[in-house]
C-alpha cells in the first residue's frame, strides 16, 4: 500500500491542511481500494461529517464518494437531507500519496476537484 502523507493535527507545513489521526484509516482504505488514486479529496462539513473520494492523475474520481461521521453509526440528519451541501463546507484539501505529483499538477487537480476557493 502507498505510504500516506500527513501527520496528526489539522495543519502541516506552510499552513496547509492535513489529515487528522481519525481520518487516516478511512483515507488508507480509500487508497487501498483505488489503484488509480494519487490522492484523496477530504471535505470537512460544519456538522462534523466528512466526504472523501480518491482522485486520479487527471483529477477524475477514482472511487465512490464516501460520507461518514467519526464515532457515529450514521451521518447527521442535515447530510441525509442535502448530501453534504457545498454551502456547509468548512475545510477541504487533497491528501496526496507518496510520491506526490509536482506542485503545478497538484494545484491543477485541486482546482478541478475542489474549485478555486480551496485551501491548497
């Protein structure tokens, strides 16, 4: 399995977002099931739920979108109703696998996947 980047905590490096310890197992599982994946888009919602999906080298989906909530049997009622609406996004980033793509490729993929307002 590919080595995942990022340490526990919400920030790494130059103020960039990184996977929390509680997110790392889900990210590893998504990557393991997505042979074409070079990263996992992580979207944290204001309700505490998260949406994740693997992305390939073209910025296309390499897995299904998974929505979950830590330590809960199911996602919240808001997410059940609106499927984690864009307006409720609190933080978003791509967790890259090693070896990471070059900075320009990462920026291009992040803008395609997350939009130009993304933290990348």
